[in-house]
C-alpha cells in the first residue's frame, strides 16, 4: 500500500553554530523539494541538541547538515551520538559543505553516513537519497 | 515500541511516529488512533490563520512563550503548502520557533498540505488528536497563508485567531469575505508598520457589520480586535487573555464539548466519503467511461450507471 508517492521522504536541513553560509543549503532545499521530498528547515545557529530534538519531533528520515565554517569534526559526531542516545540512530545522517578529505574517516566512524562537498551535483544527491528511500520502503513493506 | 501506549505516557518519539503514520496513510496510524481516541477531547485547539507572511509563525512563537509562562504544555502543528507539481515541500515555519525546540513541554510538528485544499493538511485533525492524547493542554494550528475560502481551520479549532497586517490593500477584501465571518479573535500584527491605524479602522468596521448581521443569532461572543508586534512580544499577553476568555465562554455554555463532538462526527463522514470515492473510482467500468469519451453516453447517465454497478458490486 505505501509507495514513494504517498510516503515522501522527510529530511531536516540545518546549519550548526555561527556558520552563515546559506547558498548551499538553500540550493539543496529547493532541489529536494523539486524531487518531491518534504524538507523541514530549522534555520541557522542550531546546536546539535536542537537538531536532534527537532529531528525527533518531525520524525524525519534523514538529517542533513550544511557546514562551511569548520567545527564539523566536533559537532557532527556529537549530533550522531545524541540521535543514537534518543533512540533515533536509524536516521540517515548527511553532511555537505567544506569538509576536508582527511576529516572523512573520523566522521564516518562517528556515524555520518555520507558527505557531499563543494561542486557536488544536486542530481547525484537526489539520486542517492531516492535510492536509499526505495530500499527503506522495501524493507518496511 | 508500543506506539499507542508510549505516546499516552507522553513519549515524543512515539507521538512523532504516530503522526507520521497518519500523515502517510500507513494502516498502523489508524490502529494507533483507535487506541488513543478514548483519551482525547481535552486539549484546547487554537487555529492561527491569515494571509501569507502576516507573521503567523512569529506570533505562534510568542504565544508559546506566554502559554509556557502560564504553565501549560503546548503542541504546535505548522502547515505549509506542498508543491502541486512535485509533491515536495519546504516546511519553514519552525525557523521562527527555534527557541522552544529544547523545551520538553513544547512539541512542534511541520506538515505539508500534500494536495489538500482549505488551508490545512488532510492529517491535521489526526495530529491534533495525537497531541491531545499526549497530554498537551493546547494545540496551536498554524494554517498555510490563506485567501478567502481556505477556512477549514474553523471547523477544526475551538478558537480561531485571524491575523491581519497593515497594508493588505485589496487583500483586505479577501479577508473580509471569508475570514471575517469565521474568526473568534482578530489580531492586527505588525502594528509597528505604517498604515496600522487605517487597517485597524477597516477591521473595526467589518466587525461592526458582522455584529449587526449576527444580532439575531444566539452567538453572544463579540470577537475582540487586538494589536500585536509579534517580533517584539507586544500585545501577546492580551491575546492569550482573550483566548482564555473564549475558552471559558465555550466551557460555560457547553460549546467546548459540542464543537469537539461535531468535529469528530464530521471527520467520520469525511473519511467515509473519501473511502467511497476511492472505491467508486477503482471499480468504475472502463467500458462506461470510454462510452462517455466517445459521446455515446452523457456524463449524468453514466454516473447513474457507475453508482448502480458499484452498489451491486458490493452486494447491496
Ligand atoms: C560565498 C562565501 C561567503 C559569503 C556567504 C554568503 C551567504 N549568504 O552564504 C560571505 C562573504 C558572507 C562569507 C563569509 C565568511 N566566509 Co565564506 N565563503 C564563501 C565561498 C566563496 C562560497 C560558498 C558558497 O556559497 N558556495 C556555493 C554553494 C552552492 O556551495 P556549497 O555551500 O559548498 O554547497 C554545495 C555542496 O557543498 C553541497 N552541500 C552543502 N551543504 C549541504 C548539505 C547537505 C545535507 C548536502 C547533502 C549537501 C550539501 O551541495 C552544494 C551544491 O553542490 C566559500 C569558498 C568555497 N569554495 O566554498 C567561502 C568559505 C566557505 N568562507 C570561508 C570563511 C573563512 C568565511 C569567513 C569566516 C571569513 C572570510 N574569510 O570571509 C566569513 C564568516 C562566515 C560565517 N560566520 O560563517 C572559508 C571557510 C574555511 C573553512 N571552513 O575552513 C571558505 C572555504 C573560503 C576559504 N577558502 O577560506 N563567505
Ligand atoms: N515589522 C514587523 N515584522 C514582523 C512582525 N511579525 C512578523 N514579522 C516579520 O514578517 C515576516 C514573516 O513572518 P512569519 O512569521 O514567517 O509569517 P507567516 O505568516 O508565518 O508566513 P507564512 O507561514 O509563510 O504564511 C518575517 O520577516 C517576520 O520577522 C511584526 O510584528 N512586525
Ligand atoms: Mg508561517
């Protein structure tokens, strides 16, 4: 009975801390909306605690963080831990923005499922999410 | 996780999941609702509606703070439009309510309209029941930015707050036509803006006309007209006072329970109609439809045939 059309993927998009680079997150939000997803936008200056709480209230499938002003090696692992502790560790955690290659192993280890950095094609991001969502729906059926 | 049991004891994760199921039309949602329904009927449902950009979310943010000051637990359902083309949505009302995210006694949920007209989402009613069952004292329902005939929230809420703003120009006509008859409380937000006095007078006049046309009805509530600067928390306590007075009036007259009862009755009928429509569409004989396409049968006669076939198909 459920299919991707009746059950749009819900994703929360946020920025942590003092990072005010808004271009990337805005482009992503619109691309995902165009792809039929429900994007919950929580705004700037969020803390990992706020993102975790909002992600649970909204029952999103995916949490996406846009990070261009460093701090990601600290706040992304913290967010992943908070989600796990709150019983929401099954949500997909994505990050994008300025994330140096050498930080990726640490982030992956901490529970960030995938990173998309500068120059990523939004079509690839949409395709990645659609593929993941189809698998989730199939597993749930 | 036993979602129904958990949400009745207030677990956010469970309540959030139940709302998701109901929004998605997942059968687990209806099963959960059946279990929690006996525990509903307590929350005061307050609709916040008005044109796009009137400051509804900003006002809701300020109203949450004031309600929390009064010791109440607050649920919020914020509705934004889904794209009619892709079904996707950007739900951004929360941005204005960020300071309440970490308050364990505030639950905010964003919902897309998913094709529903009328200013609400199809699942809004169900989401209100879930928050009610979770023990929130009140539920603030922010509609999408509305025009004149998107007033479904009136049937849902005990108390409807209409938010206007200075300088609506022609839009005030729209507000007049549909919303003026509907509201229990009128707030002119952005009272710090030019044109506030004019707008206030226009609203005053329209409320006066409304009072005259309702003079013969038994409705003895005269809707207050209030001012607010939501961004500066001005006028907020007065709005909550008026909301409380309206609730007290509803309770004293028995209207509170009546409105809830009527809402559930209507919901039962709406669900029935939706299901029957789906069933008729699904069972419609393609031969009859193609005869209409070829102009061999007119649409009226075809519809009689389709209904007859549908009833027979169901053995009635
Ligand atoms: C424009 C810009 C600004 C503008 C921002 C305007 C605005 N409103 O956004 C202004 C001038 C204000 C600004 C200010 C600053 N900036 Co600046 N800025 C940039 C610049 C040139 C481009 C950023 C941009 O908009 N890119 C275009 C978008 C589309 O790309 P994107 O954000 O990367 O997004 C793409 C992907 O990363 C991905 N993505 C992004 N987010 C997400 C999220 C999810 C969930 C997913 C799936 C994908 C995804 O998808 C997008 C599409 O491909 C970058 C340089 C650079 N090469 O990135 C520096 C840069 C980010 N800034 C930098 C710095 C240091 C600053 C300042 C601190 C001071 C300064 N030197 O100017 C200030 C302070 C800002 C603050 N408080 O956060 C540094 C950051 C260094 C670091 N992280 O180590 C950079 C890298 C420049 C540099 N090389 O030094 N900046
Ligand atoms: N000057 C002034 N601006 C306000 C006031 N209240 C809200 N705003 C601004 O009006 C804009 C829209 O506010 P929102 O609260 O998002 O309005 P909304 O009615 O929820 O908008 P939609 O949900 O998109 O229909 C924001 O930029 C607010 O800061 C106010 O009292 N005075
Ligand atoms: Mg809003």
